[in-house]
C-alpha cells in the first residue's frame, strides 16, 4: 500500500499552490472585508485551467479525476487563503458542471460545458429551500407540465454562485403524489428567463468572497429539452450524487487551509518570544501544533481515501461521510488553536487566522451537516 501522491500529482499540487500565492492571495483581506466576488481573480483561476478540471476534454475540460480535482482545491486554499473563491470554484465544478457532464444530452453538454470549463460563466445548483435542507424530500418547488414546457414556481435558498450563473440546475417536484425517488426532476434554468429572480443576497459569517443568494421562481417557463437526466429521478441520481461530490472533493479546501494555518502557526511560535524564549518552547503551544498536525493528517487521509474510492468506483458513502464529518469539526478546532497560538494578533484580521475560523465553520453545515454525516455513518452500524 502506497499513500504517497505520484510525482505528477505532487507537481500539480505545487503548481496550484504557487499560482494561488501569486495571483489569489494578494488582496484577499480586502476582498473578505468588502465581502465581494472578484471576476478578475476568477479569470486568473480559469486561465490557469482550474475551471474545467473534471469536465471531459472533448467539452473543453481537462478530464481530471476526483483526486486531482480535490488536489486543486487543496492547493488553491493553501496558497490563496480565499475560502470564498474555493467555495465558488468547488460548487462550479462539482455541482455546477459535473451534473451536466454526467447527465446532459449531447446538445446540453455542447451548449454549456465549454463555457463553464473556460470559466466564461459560473456553475450553480439549487436544491435547498427555506423549509427543506437535508430533508430534501420536503422540497416544495413545483414544475407543472403544459404541453412541451414546464412552469416552475418556488424558492431556493443558500445558492452558491446563484447571482453569477447563466444557468442553474434547479430541482423541482414534477409529481405531487409519487414517492421521493420518482417525484423530482432537474431543470437547466437560464437565469435570464422571465420570472427567475435573485430575491436576496445573504451576508455570511465566512466565505464572504463567494455570493450566496436566495432565488425565486415565479411562473418560469422551461422547455422540456432543458430537463437534465430523466423525469422523476433527480433526487437520487443527481441530488445525492452532488452531495457525494461535495463530501469527497469540496472538503479538500479545508485541508489546504488547515495546512497553511499550521505552517503560519509554527513560524509564529518560533519567532514570537515571551518570558525570554520563543513561545514554541512552551508545552502548551507544542500541544496545539501537534494537535493541528494530527488533525491535518487524519483529514487528508480521510478525504483522499474517499476521493480515491470514488475514482475507483468503490462504494464509499460511509468513507465520504466520515471525511466530511471529521473535517467539518477538525477545521474549526485547528482554526481555534491557530488563533489562540497567535494571541491578540490571532483575533485581528490582518493575521488571517480569524478568517480561517469564520470560513471553516461552513464545512460542518453546507452540503449536509455534521449531524447528517453522523447519521449516515451510524446507519451502517445500527441499520
Ligand atoms: C454558504 C452556503 C452555501 C450553500 N450552497 C448551496 C448550494 O449551492 N446549493 C444548495 O442547494 N444548497 C446550498 N447550501 C445549503 C446547505 O446545503 C444547507 O444549509 C445544509 O444542507 C443544511 O440545511 P438547513 O440549512 O436547511 O439546515 P436544517 O435542516 O434546518 O438543520 C438545522 C440543524 O438541525 C440539524 N438536523 C437536521 N436534520 C437532522 C436529523 N435528521 N438528525 C439530527 N440533526 C438534524 C442540522 O444538522 C442542523 O444542525 C449552502 C449553505 C450555505 C450556508
């Protein structure tokens, strides 16, 4: 058994880290303070080839595997320290572009994938509703058939990139009476369609450089050619698959942040003196960096195991849930340690670690909360 990355994978990770330090990290503090999305940074990311990573080559992507896509997010988070950008890119790739790549008709793929892969538009996926988060079967958004069109009505909330996208995959109920596995259908809704509206911009604790919005759909007419996948099967076949991508891949962003914070903390512990010696000589500080290292290692092993299993086509729902459950909590613990180790400077935004804490909290909430992951893990044990 060899847990190491190949030379090619290591080189790729290093190149993303270096790119992000040069092109993403500058200005991140100001972007976070302003809470703004930055198209120029996005264009640099796309220009570096990250916007189409897992998209098949024939549609303008790189055809990268799941593990490599995770490495890109890890490297970007490490070098760029812009968790919001990571959130937007992760959503763009895994729940924006991939559902189209995996379930789209040839026409849908030709229409959207080259533009998504080039970063000319940003992908988005809308399943969550004000009254239906992980309880997805409770979704109320309706799509009623009228001839060869469907009319959509409802509200989606917490939608990453919803204000940037030209097309959003919207999950809606097409059969009011059918069980959940046959009741929901995915639609590729163009955001310029009459009745489609960004009804609210949400201000957040962290990940502030990524837009999160509420979308309202009022009598939005969508042609049946805009159905993604099969009628009725979207919850199982597309929704749950998206959650799987989030668990296996998007959590890699947190690993990059954990590593960067650890390295910054070690440097600070070696330089900062108290009582006549570097604080790194105190046992209490050594305990913190040791715990941060330990969490980083466990997080990385869990995420790469889940990504590798997904690449190999091995059933991995428990492993993916373990990765997400662990990283969601460990990221927060490590950010807290980094703040404590930095003392007063840890509480001030210019030292960046306070942002890590605000950003890290999302991994235990979005894409299925820690409690939901624990439920998945427990089910395999208790039935
Ligand atoms: C920044 C951000 C970006 C997001 N991006 C997207 C996106 O792009 N697209 C999208 O569709 N959604 C997105 N989401 C939504 C996200 O996936 C949901 O917020 C998440 O699934 C939790 O749903 P909820 O907020 O409705 O929580 P609720 O379901 O209201 O949960 C509240 C609490 O109850 C707990 N709970 C719920 N059910 C159970 C249970 N059975 N057992 C134990 N505890 C339980 C939860 O863990 C949580 O602690 C995003 C959210 C955020 C914050």
